């Protein structure tokens, strides 16, 4: 784990308002979340056969690179600053896309989310959804 990158990510998250009972959970880019991260507990920790952090990053980046996808961002749920072995934790990934639900479901098969929701709003610090795009959220319980 790259501690300098972990601390920079935590600083960004703190600037966005986490923790707060009044503000929405912050989102960060794929690069901010995955660069320097090797903590299997940071995302998809409920998976019995975790495919690895690099696999998560590569899969999400390939989704973001699609023509029908505007952006993919990571929602930060929790930060354990005192434990330097723990990367900030996420249980939700937002995908802003013009694609249909069945397409999104197929993109996430290998990442095995617990659920893929639609109709959610992105937090104020997140990207906006252009006309014709919906916001989907893959969630790991």
C-alpha cells in the first residue's frame, strides 16, 4: 500500500466533507481510489472469492472507456485514519451512462455486486449526468 497516496486520498475525502451526518458521501475518481491501493477490504470485501484490486480497477476503467458511458466514480463510505493498513472503504460505484439496465448488469458480472440500482442521485461533488444518461450504482453488501 502506498501510504503517501492513501494520505492524499484521505485529505481529498476530508475536503469533500467525510465524515458528516449532514453531507452526502463523497465520490472520487477511479485513479484516486485505486492508485496505490492493494487493500482487498476496500471494495467488494463481501466476495468469497475476491478477484483482486487490479481486476476491479481494470474492469471499472474498461466500463468508463465505453462510448455510452459518461463517467464511473467511487463513493467513499468510511475512512479509518488511525489504521494505516486500511484503505478508504467503498461499497458503491456510480456509472453515468446512456446504456440500458441489462447492459450494465452484464458489465458487472465478474465483479459480482450485491445489487445494481438506478434512479439515485450523485452527490454534489460528483459529475453531472448529461441529458440522455442515467445514474446506476453497483453496490456490494
